[in-house]
């Protein structure tokens, strides 16, 4: 199983925890500006994802992966991500990024 993890610079980042392996990462570029990073992670079993707020409070939450959409194959996860990057004629691209355990680099 695969899941999509999302990080938004200056707002929050998600990090895989035990039982998850980051496989691929993509920057979401909206009209030339990186606004998010998506990480496709392989899920060995339901676990929790660490969500770290990048705000002054800096709170950390653990969110169960049972609430995330899951994809049977890596290609299905890629297809779902491509769908997220399509909206009419808007200038949106996905740019391959280094896979980092800590979300945005």
C-alpha cells in the first residue's frame, strides 16, 4: 500500500514514522512557486504520520494512516498525485525532488 504525505513550507510538514518508507517526492509548483511537497510513502501496516507545525507554537501531532487514502500500487499513487496537479489551464507542475524523511528540505 502507498499513501501521499503533504508538506507546506512555513505551515506544516509531514514525516513518515516506523512502518512507512518514503519512496518518491515531488514539489508542487504553482505559477513558478513551490507551494507544497508531496511524498509517496510505502505503508507496511497502518501506523501514524507525524505532522509538525512550522508555526511559533510548533506543535506535533500523530495522525493515523487509516484516515489517509491508500493506493494499491506505486503507479496508482503517482496517478492520484498527477490528478492533484491538474486544474483547467492553471500553471501547475510536479517536479521530482530528493526523497527526505523530514518532508520539505
